[in-house]
C-alpha cells in the first residue's frame, strides 16, 4: 500500500496512526460540518450526528479490505510537473487519455473520488436511501478532508525524500490532537457548489501550495531545536511509545502560523457545502421523513450546547466515538 497506516520511528516503536488527518481531526471535521447545514437538512444530520462522527474514518478502514481504495486518499500533484494543475485535465476520461488509468491510480485520485462520492450522494438523496446517505456523506467528508491536507498532494508524503520521516503524523495527527481544542472552528453556513469536480481540484491545488511550507519549516526547526528534546515517551494504552515532544510540536505549530487551523476550518466548510449542494441538486428532498430515531432530551440538549459553543468559537471537548 502506497500510503502508510503506521509510522515507525528509528525502528523503536509506532508513534501514531497516520490515517490522513488522524482520527481526532476527521471526527471533529465531520461532526462540526453538521452545524453548517441549513434548515431542511439539520434535523436529519443532527439526529445522525453520532453515525457521521463515528464513520469519519470508515474510508481509511476500507484500505484493509479493498486494494483499490488507497488512491482515493491522495493526489501526487508533483509527479505531473512544475505546474500540475495547469497540465492535468479535470475530467477523468481526458486525464486517463493523457496519462493512462494506471498512472492516475498509482499517483492518486482524490479529486475524482470527491466528485464520484458527491454524485453518489445526490443519487442517495433522490432515492431517499437513509443508509446510503449517511455512509456516502461520511466517506465524501473523509476524501474532502484528505484533500485539505498538504502531504496528501505530494510524492514526498512522509518527508521520506528529504529525510523528514514522521512529518506526516506530526502535521496531521500530533498537532491537531495537542492544539485542536483551542481552535475557533466557526465557519458560518454551507454554500452551494456549482461545479463539484472543479471545486475538488481547487481544494487540491490550494493544499499543494502549502507543501513547501510544511516541509521547509520543519527542516528549519530541526536544525535549531535541541535533538535531545525533539522526542518524548508517552503512555498509549498499556505501553509507552515514542512521539514528537510537546515542545517540538508547539514550536512547529507556531512556525506554521495557523496553517493547521485554517485547513481544518476549510475542511469543515467544504464538507458542509458539498453535503448541502448534493441535497439541492437532488431537489431538496424532505429529510425529516427519513429520521428513524429522534434524539432524547439529554442528547438534544448536549448537541444544542455543542452548537452554541461552536458558534461562539469555543469547543465542547468530546470523548472519542
């Protein structure tokens, strides 16, 4: 499999799962995207917010059982030259004719995975298929979020070409887990997307622009930060593992000047906007009729509180699903 599910540092131990944004961020992005939705959608998605949150990482789990799944999570733009988004046709048939299907699959297909799942979601809305709506919403959100992570847009996805192995998990998992509870995630309401494929490529292009900064800043920090303080041992379950120290992570986070926060916020708004647009393109079906289980009073109050804090730029820290 081209993309790793675990990173081994110095042959000593696994430091963290690198399932794209990491479990923490994917859970949070999916959950908060529910609060961007308009009346007509919010009742259904709030009633199923637990499912949407829990299944935020289901697309990553598919890699274990589906050999064709991995390419859906990345797009190695730099394989296609210095101006890849100028040279790459957006429509799959044209891109395959120019580069071959095998090449596209080898170097990643995340923009097309977003577009495909978008139209599957439209179809699910039209069919009033509750299960398909929820599963496709969750998977679509995952691919959108992956496209917002810069290291999913480069062949140097874990710094392996620049002697920066481990940076994948550092940027996408360690930083959000350490500092994500302090972010202001409020992004307003979802917006209609008229061209989902073009929007998927726009997201990918913007993330690709961040790749140089992600790698360059860490190289710079590594040259000046005391080597003995770069890593630490932390308890994970019943064992201790080697991780990037809080001090090193904080220094890197500061040098990135809010990039992780911006990309998470952009992911939340994009996810909500793709869901909303699919619903509009499906003719705005009545989703309230599809609610099979209404929230209890306690559940509703907790979600109301969570949404209120979200709109105020604060966070209700939740347990992992």
